């Protein structure tokens, strides 16, 4: 990394905490519950840094969750934020003797009815079970990213196979510790994060991140170190559970998580991750283009990487190489925009498809300047596909001077 490169200070949404959104690469997922059901609390959590709201279907009624989904959507629109919503389906945890279809179908149909952005699957043991859920989704005509919770010993054993067919994983450390013994969890966490990073798939680190803040307004030093280590290991997202769902200080917990993550990111080894990712680079034009965009952005000291993406994969490929610059994803799809809320370093905006390469360049500059990322004379690195905005066609990298 260029020794004198410093990320630009940005103006984003107008408050001090919001100014940090483009500087923060790691995403924050917050479980909503009795402590965080009001519009005031959810609004403050969004302003403070919540990127994804998690609803745990093991608690409450579907009617209550539907109202929460509607409230999060409304508040996000009012605040100008692109917030994702994840449903955590208890599945085989709640119905251990049921088949996969019987355990998950009702909740998947509810997720479809609410246009949910991510579905997390609980107590999955094998890759075949994930495949069964995929078949169920096809049967009910629903396409949604599947996040598999690694919380069972058999799932840990099959984690590579699960990662190959899932859209992401969650390291659910609480139940996993019971399954494999607590001293084995830290190394399992590191291995799972590395495996997900190598595949360019999102990984969430969860459970007891700031557990003391259920009752206390301040975290412990051990919790701060735990969060920082997860950030440095390469997690895409950090998740609050009881801290934000039933704790006394849900907004403070979000703010604390953000502050610790930002501080840890000042020591993030971007150069090392770019080199390591090359070892698992794919012999594909899309992947080579994403890597080239990151290398060029580093060398020319670009202020941001702008990725034009129809389905989100271009932005995810750029994220895999962990650039220090913010990745601004421009997509015509509102759904894709929200789903990119989980991806490390990506900040998505929705815009109509540009009709020519010249319009691509103009739009990239317009979006970057609108977010306060660049000023006149700064450099942007653009990546897109020709033909324009066709999924899977990323083959263009350009350095653009504002």
C-alpha cells in the first residue's frame, strides 16, 4: 500500500457517525427484539451504523415480524439508507425430527411474502440439507441468498462443501462451542473466515460479541479484542444478538461495535490480503478484472472503486481482494442494492442503466462526487462490463480523473 495514502474524509448522510460509513469496510448486523422495536430506537440504530436488521423467527409471531419489516423499510427510506433485512429461520433447531421441507417451508414462504434480502438457516449439518432448501426455494419460486449458520460439529466438518453451495456463512460461536468445546472455537472461526474469503462469499461472526452490554453501557476489554480480531481475520460482518434484541443499551452497542471496528481497520493488512487472494484467483475474466481494479486503485492512489453491477457479483469480486478504497456499487436493482449491504467494503446505490460507455464514466463521477468521495483532480477506478450491465460480463477497467 502506498505509504502516504490516506482514505478521504467523506460526507455521507450528514451526521458524524454517518460520515464514517464509507470509511468502514466491515458491516454491522443487529438483531431486533423487545428492546429495539420502537421507531425511535430502530431509527437511532440505523443512524449509528446498522447495515442489516436481523429478525429471529424463533421468537414472536409472523405478524409481529411483518410489522417490523415494514417499519425498517420505511425508516430506511426516510433516512436515505440501503438497509438489508435477514430472517433467521430456526428450522431444524425448532423441529429437529422434521424433514428439511417441513422445517423451513412456512418461514421461507413468509420470507418471500416480505421480499426479504437474506435467509439464515439454523442447525444445518450437511451440504445436502442446503441443497434441499435450494430445491424448496425453486419449488416456491423464490430466489434469496442463503446464509448457513455453522453451529453444529457435522457442519464444521462439511464447511467447505457447504460454502460451495451456500451464499455465505455465519460463525455461530455459542452453539458451536457446545458442540466442539470452547477452546477449539477461535481457530475454527479463523479457518471459516479464511475459507469464505477465498471464495469471495460473505461471512458473519456472531454470538456474544458485546455480551456485557446487555446490562452494562460499556464493553469489556476482552470483547473489544474479540471484535478487533474478527475484523483483522477478514470477517465481512459483525452481529449483535441479545445486545440489541433484549439489552438495555441497543443503540450504544451499535455505536461501540462501529468504533471498535473502525479502529481495528486502521491496522487491516490490505496489501497482504490482495496478495493472498491472488493465490485463489480464478481463471476467469470477471475475477481478473476485479483484481486488476484493486491493484490499479492502489498504485494510482484512487479515492474509490466504482463497480457497475447488474446482479451484484462484480462488486463482490472486487470485495474479495479487500482494497482500502470504498467500493461504490452502482446497480439498477433495489434488491441487489440491499443485498450488497452485507458485503465487505461495498456501498451500493441504485441508478438506471447507463446507455453508453460515456454515460458510465459520467455516472461514476456523479455518484462519487455526490457521496463526497472525490474532488476535482482525484482519480477513480471504474469496472464494468461490455455489453453494459449484463450479469457476468465484467471485462473493463478504467482510471478516470475527476
